[in-house]
C-alpha cells in the first residue's frame, strides 16, 4: 500500500488515515459497551479522549527520545507520520490518561482499565495492521523464502505466510519478512471482539477481570510472536518482546487470582 493516498491535489498519510478510522470505530464501540462495564457514556468519552491524547503524546515523546538523531528540526517533532510513535511510550501514556480521568470522576480504576482493555485491543489491532501495510515494524527476514516479489506469500511452517515490500515502503524492498505486524493486528482484533462478547454475555463479573484477561492474552501473543521480531535478545534466545510478554502474562494471572478472591462485582 502507498505511504500516501492522493485525493486531487492533497496527499493523505495512509497510516494516519487508517489510525483515524480505527479511533472512530473504537470510540463508537466504547460508547456501546460502557453500560456493560458500569460507566456512564459521558465518562467513557472522557476516558477515551484522555487515553488517546495521552497515548499519542507520550508515544511520540518516547520515540523522539529514542530516535532524536532522526529529528532534524522542531517541525519534525509534530510530524507523527514520519517515524510514528513508540509502542511502550504509548501504553504508558494511555494508562496515565485513563487513571487520571478515573481519579477525577471517582471511577474505580479497575473499571476504567476494563473498558480500556477492550478499546485498546481494537486500536492495537488496527494500528498493527496499518503499520504493517506501509512497512513499519517488520519482522525478521525469512531464511527459507524463495519468492521475493512484492506481496504476501505462503509458507509451509508457522506463521504460514510472509510479506515482501516494494520500493517506496518504509521496510527494505525485495526482502522476505515475517509478517509480525499483521499477526499481532489480527490477534488483537480477535482479542477485542472476544472481550466484547465476554462482557455482554457474562453478567457476574468482577472489576478488573477483563483487564487481567487482556494482560494474559497480550502476554501469550508476545511470547509466541516475539520470536519472529527483530527485538533484542536478552537471554538465551529469548527476545525482549517475549520477556515482556512473560511478565505481562504472570501479572495478569496474579491480578486475576487476587481479584477473584475478593470478587467485587461490576
């Protein structure tokens, strides 16, 4: 997919357009499921807005700190489509924004994190796929690949397909890469949809249950897919992504067990 879509004389960033669409869809969904979480729609709007803006701000700030040599001038700081935002900075920013609004409106933080987990899953899903389409965050090169023409190609082993980018994309062209962004994106969309049905169907839930399940699902996805990323190896072939995934899964499991013993229903 081209990095820019031209509409007459105007050029629109493909990544920016798709993220805007994902924000709109996530916003609509958040309002529809807020009553199942036990939060007013007006409060949900503020939680969504604070989480989104704070996530973008801290995500961009984190990217600039890590890649300051790629920021030639002050104007480039605000050009989010050039380089994007840092994932971990975004996560920290979202949590800061959500917790701040929850504290302001006296909403139980676990309730706010429950609805954020669902919306976050959808936004991460759209975000990963959008980034993958233009070549951001590509995985490791595929050693057994034969066909290096641009597009998607099948593999006989997991993950059963790979991607080759063309000239003009962010990723290097004509190199077969593991499609980690597309796999992450698909998984997170499935997580989000599953959690939506979960909160609608299961009435006897306790606060923080959805959040802890999200942490576990996120951890499992990172443990599996993290092997195919270009993340730094930290210990005996274990990548940073896999380590973070393991910590996320353990945290989610511990939180789930602790909250289950208290069982404060929604």
